[in-house]
């Protein structure tokens, strides 16, 4: 039997505009593109590491290098669960690296079976249930935030996600929201503090945000906050509280099940599609709402998440839209409505920007 | 697009010997075989209703009749999740009827894609991890129980599951175990009381069973027992306590997560493979052990469960082995070791006993 062959390369994704969140501002995302080949077929996956998830481009590349030199991937592209088990035994955490492998295996096995990932997962036909994605307004000067908001509305987005939790304190956070409301008085807004507030600040902000008709708050308090702190914020907030960085995999949901209203699933956090499904199912069993989010990712990673999108209540899958040089064509987005091709695997193809054919 | 066509028929499965559990003794299982056809391809599923799960052959057939006359199944055999959602909206509970549809859809879509269900689910390659199945010794006279035990050991079974919870009281239950230990002093035993004990009886029995080196107890107390009662039994039992009838779907696990050591997944309880996977994943996230069990089912239902078997710690998939007239060839069982064919869909084929080709 032929072995599954792993290769990978750095992928510097430039953003159209600098993108700021509470952890810092960046003008590019240093991701890693993974390519699995088997019987002349190629599966793609993307790793989008973040230091606040415990990974960097170097840790991801070190793992991929080790895996490419081992026989850990074996000879069966349909053995996704077994391979994921082996990766979990090899090393704990490191979900962005694992995500790239899991997604590439789904792409590869789908192509071998001539089935889209949606069909492989029995999720065909659910697209009509897909919620609209929001568009994210990063931290910036008030002037630029207003400009970005007005641009997004012109592009047809009906939901905006606003980054909060600035180093300037909650008065500046409030100023951001008020300025956005000037430009977008009726647009659906949600807020992501990326852990930038204390529990008391979060409660104060929740009342202000409720007045501003904000839908919900993502990760108001620190990633490592206690369940009690989340419960305190949830119990005192008039709007829903979602956990993002605090819940990586299905198992993490248990601890916070009674302390939040919803959870954010990202393939980069769960380690791919199989674990992503588990995460969503766990959330449902705990009566939690589900948002599917993303990192700054190309259409490779975004399209992978889009295959699970009909299972979510809310979507934040705008990662590729923020990029100046998307190396893939995949799920398209028109005024917040994602559309998937019914093509084998992920349904993505390299663009001229990828340089993939020459380099990989 | 062609519609998925549903037909079904009663399937009277005779047992080789009368089979007794705490709910009663029977000499046959009245199941329903479901056949979904699409583009000249056929998918099979089986419904094994039980009154103690809230279903009879008549309720299942009434639902199947209604569904066959509606357009609820639609035109996309890969839309398994969507169809399951529609069935759940149509009627709550009724998981045996839903199971037959879900399994037949998996069989059908696997055949259309030319992939085994294991491969569709990314579970290929896990077979080496499959635990052995036990063989079940039903309630009967002590003489017959001893004979059945000795027959099972001769057939190579290394694990026996002993039915308990007789109307004769726990002294008779103890007598059953002592008699089995005379014939099988070293065989691994597990016990299933099917809810036949009170919490205090269950604790008394747990100490006796621990002395008799019994591995664990399934459903010691009534299906509708409180979480506190389960917790009381778990806390006072030296051996593990599993919930079966008390946990149908993933959601039910939450309530008992801290009150039992393990849970039993049956496709008949979850409503099929997709919900079965959710159940197992939920149990894992709650740090519970998982047994996969079955009803009196033909090799159609048993083979469906066998595709998920590598995900379990313990197996009780002997349903078809207890039958005199199995209408299907499917997963084989040799001395407790199940083996699946790598064939499209379930990998089952009708036997001459099925009369399927003429009747359906």
C-alpha cells in the first residue's frame, strides 16, 4: 500500500488592512499549508497558529516535520479517527497543527471517494439552514473603525462583529461602539473582547452593550478565568455570553456548561473537522448556542469550517475576506451568505496567488 | 431528482432458545426491516422496538407508513442529518423507527459512494481496536442457564453477560451467578439487571458480584430512577455501574454523568448511527466508559453497530447469534471477535432465509 505523503510550506497571508484585537495588531498571518498526497490525489489543510492558543508557526512546522519523517499517517486516508488518535498520543494540545492534518485527510478522502466533505458527513442538503456570517471590525482608531464599518455595510454585510478589550480601557471600548452605531444604527452587532475585561468590567460593559442593542459578547474575560467568574458575568449580563478561547475541545465545554450561554467552535482549536463535530454535538447536548469562528485563514481553512456551518447558530467566517492574497478559491461569500461548491473534498482550488503548483 | 423510496416489512426473528430478561421472556423478536431505494440501489435498516423503550411493532409500522406516504425522505441520500432532523420534528422519541431510516440511509449512501460506512465516517483502520463481544445468558432455570453457559464457553466466548433482576428476588439472582461460576470459574462476567433492583438491593448485589469477580453492572435500578439513586448505587458499589435504559440519547448522559461509571449505546435507543456517534462522543467528554449493546436483531442491525464498535470499551453485539433465522449475512463473530467486510455501505447481504428478493 502506498503511504500518505505529507509536505508543507509557510504561507504569508497579507491582510488588506492592519487587523487589531486585544492581543495585538497584525498585517499578515503566518500560516502553514499542508498537502497530503496519495495515489496522485492531493488533500489540502491549513494551520493557523496563535500564541494565545499555545502555538506558533515554528511549533507547527516542527511537528509537521516530525510527522512527515515518521509513518504516523499510515496508508489509509479514510482512517481519519485512527490518525487523529495517533497525533493526540504523539503530543497533547497543538490543535492548529492537528487541524491541518485532519482537514487535509477529509479533503483527500473526499476526493478519493468523489464526494464533498458535506456528503461524507451526511450533512448534504443543510445549506439552506446556514446562518449569515458576520464581518469583523478590528481594533483601530475611531476614524478607521467608522470607515471600515461603512465599507462593510456597503458590501452588504448585515452583521458586524466588533473587537473590544482594548488596552485603552472600557471607556474607549464604549466609544468604539457609539461610533459604529453612528454609521450603522440598525446593523446587528456582536462583540468580542478576546478576554480583555475583568469580570466586573464585563458586567458593566454588558449593560452598556445591551442598551446599544448588541447581540452577545464573546470571551469577555480571560482565557483561564474560573467557571465562577464566567457564571458571575453570565448571571449579571442582560445579553448572552459566549466562551471562545476558554473552550478548545468538547471536553472543555463541561466545565462551563452552566456558566455561559454559548460557545465558539474553531477548527484551529478543536484540531479539525472530526473534533469540531464533537464540540458542536457536546454544546447541543448542553443546551448551548454555537458560533463557528475562524482565525485569519485562507479559503482553505474557511471552506473547511463552512462545511460544518449549517450546524451553527452564528457564523464568523470572514477570515479569508480580510486577506489581500487568498491562495485558494473555495466557499464564496456574498453579503454575508456563504456558498459551498458541491465538489469532491473541500471543494477548493489554488489561485494564481498560491504558487502552489510550482512550490509544493 | 428521483425520490428516496421507503418500503418495509415485518421480520419475525425466532430465537434458538427462549430468551429471558427482567421484563419478560420471548421466543422471537418482531422487528421491522426497512428498505430504501434510490437509483436502483438499496439500503437496509432494521427497527427493533421494545415496549420498555416506548415502542411496539405497531407504532414503528405506523410511522414508517406515514413516512412512506410523505416526501419527508426527499431526494438526497447524503442528507442524513437533515432527514434525521425532519424525523425528530415529525415526532419525538420513537428511536427504533428512526434508527431503521438512519441506518438504511448510511447503507444506501455508502453503496452510492462505493464506500463502507466505516470509511464514510473516517473510522477505517480502527478494527484492530475492537473489543470482544460478550455472549448473553438470559434468565431461565438454573439447569438451562448452566447448559447455556457451558455451550457458550465451548463456542469460544471469553466474556459472558448474565441477565439478572428476576421476579424471584436477589437470592435467585445470586444463585444464578454461583451456578454460572461452577461451570465458568474464570470467565469474565458482567451483569445486566435491566432495572430489576431497588437501590439498596443493587448495593447488596454489587458487593456479592464483586466477590464473584463480576466486571460491572448494567442498569441495576429502574429506567426512571433519579440521578441521586444512581449516585447512591455508584458510590456504594465496589464495581462499575452502567446506565442503559436510562440514557437514550447524548442529552440524557449529562444528567447522570457524575452518577455512573459508564453508559450503554444502542442504535435502537439513539435513533441510528449519527446520533450513536454523538452519544459516544458525549460519554467520552464526560469521562465515562462506553459499552455498545443491541436488541434481538438480525445481522442488519448488528452490523450497523459493529461499524462503531472500535469506539467502545465493551461490546454486547450478540443479538444475531441468538437467532435461528438470521435473514442477513453481515459482520461475522468468531469466539467473540467481530469482523466486518470492507464492502460498500453496511456490508450485508440477504440470506435465503430472508425471502427478501421476492417480498420487498
